[in-house]
């Protein structure tokens, strides 16, 4: 709803401002994306990770079209500043996510940076990377007190039901 | 009758806008006088008139004096200053109202793995540190295997620990070996 002066008040604007300007923002995100394709798991500030996520998934979408595609090759050439990652993108990452429509990346928040700036950080990774998982597997142990009590309760209830059915 | 001209405004004073306009007016008048004197035209009354009392040109300046003094002094009174001392009650109200106090966090919980405290929407710092250190060791091994920079291979990788053999699915992959037994939190 345009109720106020367009230039001065930024209610409802969703575009993030990173770096020194739009060109600087693209350059910063390009560097982060190159690092992500090389290392498959990186830690940056939360805002940057959120921005790069969109570009990372779009790059995979372009790579899925195949490396003979003119547009895909141009995109990969622009976005990856280190050119030894272009074959990796087309042969490893595109193949890995062949059958998935979306959801190639995972972003998780981590505690604030230890520096003076205490910046809010996030870790961004491509799914299926060879590194240890960020989220530990949930293991349900039967030896907890609570689980033992519940087990005993279920057994008693089963016994009661058997007794009732007899009569 | 001598009229002593008080010209004691050698102190610098702040030029407010409303003080600036009379100043400009006065400076223009002074310029005019100086030009007239240079031309030989000393006085501004008719040439054949008798020179009357000396008040006439000097009352010009005395008016200027009276106008400039109040405007100089008034300009100090136009700056903001507190009128009264803020009492300790008012100070306490301002310093202790909730928007200045540090907010209590209600989103702290315990990590089920290690028992340290963590924020709800964030990864546990201790568990993530473990994962980070192991990732760094794996990356060191990768850099040794690759040799130099910009040598990323176009194949998948898999990490194998001591006494582990590559399985069927790991046939075409690059194998990264680590010289320790598999950590219990890395089951893949």
C-alpha cells in the first residue's frame, strides 16, 4: 500500500543491501558461491547465506540442463570464478541432484561469531556432501527411565485387556 | 558636545540568520559612506545647509549600536538548555523503563546430545565445533591429495576411517582416508 513517500521510507521492501552497491553485492555473492561449490560447506553471515542459497539452487537448475547448453555454460562461467569447478558442477553436483526438484541446499544457524562484532552466522551446505552431518541422528534409546516406564505401562495395559476379554 | 562612540564589539559572536541580515545592511551602509567620502562627498545633508549638531550622522551609528547589542545578547538565549534539574525520580523512570533494560531470553534449551545450553533455532556450539574440527581435518587430507590449488576433481568423494573398505556404492568415488576410528556421531 503506497501511503507514504516512496524514496525515504522502506516499509515492505524485501531486497537486501549487501556490500557497496548492487554490483558489489553480486561480486560478494559470486565469491561465496564459488567457495560453496568448491568446499560444499561454508560458514558466513546469516544474511549472505540466505542470499547465496537462491543463487546456489538456480545454478544447479542451470547445470541440470547439461553442459552443451549455451546459457548454462555462460552462467557457470560467470558465477564460478575458479574455472576448475565448472566440470565439477556439471558432472558431480548436477548428477547428484538429478531426481530432486528443489532442496539442494541446507542452511543452519550457528552461534554468533566470537569477534567484537558478534555477527549472526550460518552454515550453508549442499546436501549429500561427504562431511559429517550437521544435525545429529535422533537415537531413541530404550534404556531411558521414561521409556522403561512407558514400556511397563503398555505391558500392564495389555495384560488388563487380556483379563477383560476372558470374561 | 562630544559623543563618545562605544565600539567595544571586538568579541566574536555567533552569526544567527536574523542577526546576519542587519549586519549585511550595516556593512552595505558603511561601504556607501566610504565611497561617498572617497568621492569628496562627506555629508548627506544638502550642501548649502548649515552644519547642525553632530548628532545626525552619529545617531545613525548609535542606532546601529543599540540594534546590534540586543541581537548579540539575544542570540545566546535562542539555544536549547535545560530549565530545571532532572530529579532522581524522573531519572529512575527513564533509566529503568523496560525498553532500556536487557530482555530476558526464553528460547534457551539444552542440547540432547551434549547437555550444553543452546538457542532453540540454532545449532549447539559444542556439537558444531566437533563437526567443524573433523571437517577441517578432512579438508587438510583433501588438500594433501590434490597437491596444489585449483585441482578439484570432477568426481564425488567419500571419507573412510581406519579398517573400513569401500563398499559397492563407493566404486567411482575419490576416497579420503582418515587415520582414526570412526567417530560415533558420523554414521554414514
